[in-house]
C-alpha cells in the first residue's frame, strides 16, 4: 500500500469524524417543547383550577407545570426561535403524560407563554435552565 493512499484514507476519516462531531454538538436539540394552559382550558378538561401544590391557578402569574422539578423551583424558559426568555415558578404537574412522552416538558401559564411567544403558536421549542 502506498504512503499516499494511506494518507488519503486518514484525511477522509478525519473529515467524516469532523462532520459527525458537527452534527452531534453544533445542531440545536429540539427535544423539549412547551405549550400554555389557562383557567379556561382547565375548566374544559374538568379540573378544579387548583394546582398540584394547592394554589389556585391564575392566568396572570408566571408559573408552569412540570414533572421534572420540585414545586417552587424557578426555571428560565427560553424560546429557541426568538431567544426571548421568562422566569417561572413550578406550581403544578404536567403536561399530560401522553404529551410528556413525546417531548412536551413544560406547560406555561398563559402570561408566561405570551411573554416569549404569541399564544396562537400553541407549542414552542424551548431550553430549560434552573435559576438558583
């Protein structure tokens, strides 16, 4: 085998490895999504409007529902499309388990969602980080 043929194979392998690394580490991950809920949607679903932590749900508060964080945890939710973010407090459990299994990680109060996206969007791609 010639020296030149060996170097060409190594260069190709290096290029392929670089492209793979770029795909894995440079592309944004859209595994997490958020939607919004309101007093009205709770009534339609037949729930009482009392959140899992015992508080009365209020559309105007900056709150969210999450299965992944304890009550009271503050989270920064960033809309990946426009870079806008909002800090919310976990007060409820949700989204529905069927939605959670496919990547819906957060349900935001109506006000919290409207601060980072238009309500008509319904579902947005997000990044979640805990605020300490």
